[in-house]
C-alpha cells in the first residue's frame, strides 16, 4: 500500500493501542479491588463458600468492567476508522491505477469483512475474561499464591490483551485495504495487472522484499509487477509469512503501465 495509507494505518493502530492500555489499566485496578474482598491466608485465596460465590460472579464482573472501561465502544469505533482509510485510499490513488468502483455487492462484502474482524477483536474480551477467571480458580482451589495471581493478571491484561488486540487491529486495517482493492475492481473488464507496493526498509519481511523486487526470486521475476495468475501464485507462496501485520498489498494497474515497465 502507498505511504499515505500505511502511515494512516500506523496512526490508527497507535490510537487503538493507547486506548487499550488505558482500558487494561482500569480493568486491572478494578480486579485488584475485587480480589481484595476475597478471604485469604498465607498469601493465597481460600477455598471458602464466600470465595466460591465471589469466584462464580467474577467472570461476569470482568465482562461488565471491560464494557464500562470502553472496550465495546472502542471496537465499535473501528468502523469509522475504516471509512477514513477508504477515503485516504481513493484520495492518494495514482493515475496509473485502475479506479475503484464499488457495487452494492462489494460494499456488502466489505461491511461483512469489517463485522468479522470487529467480532474477532471484540471476542478477545471474553477470551481474556476466561483466562483471568481460570487463574483465579487456581488460587481458590489449588493454592496458587496471590502474588503469582496478580502477576498473571497483569501479564494477561497488559501484555497479551493489549498486544493481541492491537495486532488484530493492525492486521484488519491492512487486510481491509487489500479487500477494498479487490472489491473495488470487481466490475473491471480486461486483463488484470497488479503492482505489489509497500514500505521498502530494513524491517520489510523477506517474502515482501521478494514481492517488491528488493531481492530477486525466480517466482517473482517481474516484481513488483504481476499478471493476475502471478499475483495468485505469490499470494499462495507468501500467505503464511504475511498473515499478520503485513504492510504490503496489491493494487490493480492499467495494462499500459504494466507493459511500460515489463518487457
């Protein structure tokens, strides 16, 4: 993807991560308060009737606290960010690219795609709540120390939750751009030619160095330019390495531009 779009993805990801850290901090503090209400002795939570009741209510309390902290609203706010991305994609499209023209079907496909990723990101809240509920059970029923429990909760919230959610968001941005490229040209007639574009720097993945022509590979002789068949082959070849956080994508270009650059 072009630099303007890539920079906007970075900005959106930073916005999301910053909000995620605030949410994780608030939930962690609230959990500490709730855990202080548990009966404890010798550095562990006790297996008492009151603790079992508190434990049974804990999962729902975590979900409620995530919502109160703004996680649901943050995930819902991603839709507006995707519209911002689409506007930037159109505004920065070079003259040699095939114009994007979305049909009702392609718009529905993009909306469904957004819904799938937003659900996946939103479901992380339930996954994290189950993980925390699980390690609390280890303290109540198996003698896990409170210090270990607090450290485990901090790792789940501050490391895993923030990191996984941010990775999913960053990935969803890039995949949205690629899907917009594909869906925006569904009515195109004629031979299809593509350019594989994105940053070319010292953190570019090996397979993307090949795809952009930074490094040679017999599979990508004409990189960054591709016929449609070559694009499909490269997608299959590079798919596993580009699964998460890839900054590169294919853009449909005019046959004339392709022929000017590939002999």
